[in-house]
C-alpha cells in the first residue's frame, strides 16, 4: 500500500492545498520516511511470498532469504533515521527470539541449500561470511558436512541395498572384468605378464582405499548453470543414478516447510 501511495505524492499534496479538504496531508519529511520504509519492507514482503507460496516447494532458497532479512535488519538498525532505526531494533529482537542467530539455525536449512547443484558450498560460504564472519562460516561448514555424512550413512542403511539391486543390471551389462589373479607357475621367475598382474591388483586395491564417497563426489563435481527454468527436484530425479543416496536425502529435505508459523508474525514488530 505504501509503494502505491508513494507514487501519488504530488497528487496528495495538491489535494491538501484545496479548501475544505477533510484528509490529513503528509509533510515532506513524512513522505521521505514513507519512501524509506517502502525500501526497507520490500525484502520482508518478498520473503513472505516465497515462504508462503505453495507452488514454490523446494526449501533450497530459504537460507538466502534469511540472509537478506538479517542484512536488512542490521542496516536498518544503523540507519540515521530514528524512526526506521527504532522499528528495525524491535523487529530484530523478535526475529532473533523466533529464528535465532545464524549459529543457532537448524542445520537442515543449510543442507537444503548445499543440495542445490547450482551453488553447493560456494554461496553458503559467501553468505555466512557476510552475516557471521569467516570463523563461524568455517565452523558451520564443518558441522553441515558432518551432518550430511551421517545422514548419508543412515539413508544408505535404509535404501542402499534396494538401490544397489536396481542398478545391478545396468552395471553388469557395461562393466567388463579383468583377470588379475596371479597363478603359481612352475617357473618362479618374474615375467612381464606376471609383473603386470601384480601391478593391476595393487592398483585396484589402491583405488578401493582412496574411493571417494558419494557426498565428496557431489561437491567436487562442477556446479550447474543457473537459469530461470532450472528445476531442482527434476535435476535430482535425473541424477539419481549418479547420486542414489543423496537423491533420497534431497527428496525428503527439499520439501520441508521453513516454518509452521505465519511469516507475517515472525517478521513483524508487534
């Protein structure tokens, strides 16, 4: 409503100059305050629409919205406008009472964000440094990766056998085996053929010991290009054969609502 009224400032001013006008006309300073509040409240309006939107289901964007809110509140508290500053402090107190600081936010919110293949760790680190500093960003990253690994282990126990059975037919048709057995010959001499068999066997053992986990492979792979048409749920469905267990985790976490409380209540200063 403020944004709509602000466009007609001159019309309201002219209306106030007419005799017999029953309406209270805002002064120049009051219109200036209104414009500042329009700019201040816009991020909360957009966050409320996103949090309340039943069409935009994935929760990967919630973290960025909270970062924007924290930055907006911090800037508002430092404002030279005493009215805006007072309102910002009241809203910040209520925000921290309900949402908590970045260090106290549920780690699943961070996991939902890093499961976005367009950003992974990069955006998480950037926004955490902006909001909480480099030390907290490193600590939160460690905690998030530890939790994600533990989730992977639990999901692997639940779904690993079923998923491996589904993929067994595909893998068996595309993988060829190499005979690396080393048979005892009558001749104990080390031939070139026997040497290569020893080396291949050693190489397989080394690869098995250094095999990366599915979580590590996901984060080492390149980020996807960010486009307006990108569908994160479809991406995980298509890439489920590559990240079978992570896809199960993403399917459950990306549909978790950010809150059961109306966003208007959580952001207001009342």
